[in-house]
C-alpha cells in the first residue's frame, strides 16, 4: 500500500507542476452543469453587513448557502466556480492530499489530483473518523487504515496531528472559502459573518462525540482567524491546530461558528414550503459516510414545532457503495479512478452493459442487507415504542418518507425504491401499507439553485438560518414524558432473511 501511495505522490507532483505552468484553466466539455450563484457582484456603501452562512460539512464533499440578515429570509447558493469534472461547481471535496515536497492541498486543489488518481487516496472520511474516536459503531477499518497510512506518509503523525486537527483545518478552509466569496460579492462592505455547521442528531445527543465536535469547531474558528497570518499554509495551520487543541473551549457566547443538528436543518425547507402538513414523517439521508434515519412529527397548533421521535446516524453510506463499484470496475479491467466511479453512478439507471448490471446487482444486494440490519431497524423500533406509549399514531400513519443526500437518486431508482417504501420491522401488524417516497423539494426562496439539485442542498439551505429561526423542535432525548403509562410491548423476531 505504501508503494502505491508513494507512486501516487510522484504523480501528484507532476500534476501540480503542470497545473502551475498551465495558466488559466479551460472549462472541460463534460463539466457538470451547475446553477448560477448569488446575485452579480455588488458595490455597496460602507457599514457592517450581517450574513449567516450554512456549511453542510459532508464526509465526501461540502456545500454552502448564505442569507443576509435583513428579515427577508432570502437564501443564496455559494458557487465556488471550480473546474472539477466529478463535482458540481458549488461542491467542494472533503479531502486533503500532499506531494513529495511536503505541500498539502485542501478541497478543490486536492480534488483535482484525486480525480485522476486511484479511488480512496488522500486524507478523507475525517467526519466519521472523528465520531469513531468516541463511538466504535462508526469505525470503518478501510478508511481508518487509509487515513493512518496517508498521515504517516506526510509525516504528520510525528507532529501530533490526528483526525481532529485535520477536520478543524478543513472546516476552517470552508469558512475561508465562503468569506472570500462574500468579499468578492459585496465589495466595500465590512462583513459580520456567522457560520452554522451540521452534525447528525445522535452525534449531538452523544455527550462524548458532541464534545469532540465542539472542540474541533473551536479550533477551526481559531485557524480561520489566523488564516491570513499563516498565508493559508496547511502544514503550519495543522501544527497550530495541534497546539491550540488543549486551549480552545467551545463557548457559544464567544463563537461565530455553531454546531446544528443536521436533520433539523434539513427539514427547514419543507417547513418553509406552502405544501407542509401536520403529521408523521420519516427522513432518510443517504450521505457518504452514514445514512441518517429520522422519524418525526410535525405539529401545527398555535405554534408549529417538529418533534423528533428517533434519529440514528448509521455507518453505511455511499462510501461503502463506492467500494462495490470499485470492485466491479476492477473485475472487468476498467479504470478505478474517482471520476470513473462517479460516472458509474451517473449511469446507474442505464443497465445496458455487463458492468452496469453488475454494479446494480451489487448495490441492491448491499442495500437490501442494510434494510434488514438491526442498525436500520433501531430508529424505527424506537419510534414505534414511543408512538405506542402515546396511543395516538403508528408507523402506518407516516405520510411521506423523504429521501435526501448523495444516495437519494439511487434509492429512488426503479428496482431499488421498493426497499425504502415500507417499515423494516418484522411484524406485518406494525406497518401494512407502502409509504409514499419523495425527494425533498426546493424551497421558493433559494436563489441560484436548480430545483433538481435541492436534494444536495437541503442541509446547507437550512443551516443558513440562525438557530432561533430554525423553528421550534424537540430532539429524541427531549421527547415529552407526559405520556400515558407505557403498555407492555412484546418484541418480535427478525424476519426470515431467506425469503
């Protein structure tokens, strides 16, 4: 593995040397279509402009939206206008990579090298790796091994740098990229910028995991403040992160970057829409590192609120499905670069070759096993028990199962969607009818985004709202205790997996 990585660093050196000599980049013909960004550059008078930025920090890539705090709640997409072939121009890869000169590249520049190299290389998946420090449920041996080997090859392990420091650097980088965009957008204005960054609900409810994420954000804020002084030099900033880790404290009164439960932000678009209805819903967000399953009730009384009955971040996402695609590509002698892996997913519905059929069958088998797993059943079971205590509703009353995240299109594909259209619980009495499946729809006040892209942007959209404007909500741990006494509940056996 180390020989493979060493060869890759040599190719990176050549790649970045060519890039530095190439002058202005030419937009490739197969560039993914991206929406127009926020309004054209505006020259404005002096004075502070309050802006709230939402950063959807993802395992494989990140997105951002913002809104000016003027009461209109108009949300704008941040388009970074890069030239990456495998990502829309408003998406930044969550990856760091280095070369033999010990230079470290982040995000867009790292993505340019990784696109052309072997799948899985570089420092990546640090969001789930950070969660796995305190919760072994999130351990993925393959990504942990890749991360460790890349860290050693760059010599960062000897400098006291680990997954927390790498994550802080990446989040600070995203904050810096957003600030640069806004400075160009609003020339002549002094900007006052606050940031929301998402974490899954069950990270938020796990005291140890949440503490690590809050520490990471506190360090990221300091790196953001020192970015210009350090001239954005990644290795210096990583050393600084290592020094600051023991000193930084997450104190919301002193912070301008805040941790927000991911599913709460993701639901804002629906709660702002004219189509919203009171009732019981499920939200399945298939991300790169995890699939987040949430079941909630939207109450519309004198004051609307969302009550989350259960929410679990399950360590199975697109990264695991990508591994299956890589196996299929290698089996048939195809290139296994990141670009080829993503192209295989883009052609997912076109089963016209042996490769596409192999990919489809591998993915469907893996998703079927996931749906039958105890991990996937757990949030459904928890919600079922709470609903029985209330004697109001059952899982049969779920109006819509919303699908979001990078895997939403796969989950909605023909021949795959039936797997998500019913409760995974074994007893037929628990859920008798198929659920309505729907991708999260676009909110009318998101400027510059294609309607078809909202499944990627729903979290960033919601995060652009300051916490007080996210709408009233209760997390599973705050589930009201003033319910009727619980009834005796008999557990049920797992369904026969041989069927």
